[in-house]
């Protein structure tokens, strides 16, 4: 491990099951990111991707 490297961060992803927070401040830049070690972290990430995809599929089926 490099000096100053935090093992909880893997690129833009944060995973720390010991941290009770669902959202944590980003390491660089502005905003927040999801703690994938939190019990709701991974389901939330999946939902954030699936909801827009489902909306596009439903709209494309209704337009036909």
C-alpha cells in the first residue's frame, strides 16, 4: 500500500462496512458517494441504474 492510500477507496467507489453512513463525501471534488459497505449501499446503486433503464423500456413499449 502506498503512503496516504486509503484501502476503503477503490477508484471512485467507497466500501467501509464499519462506517454507518450510507453517503460519504467524495475524496476529490464536490458531492457525495454511496458507501457500498452499508447494507443499503449496493441495492441503492443497482436501483439508481435500473430505474432509468426501466423507464426507457416502458416508454419505448408505449410509443409503439
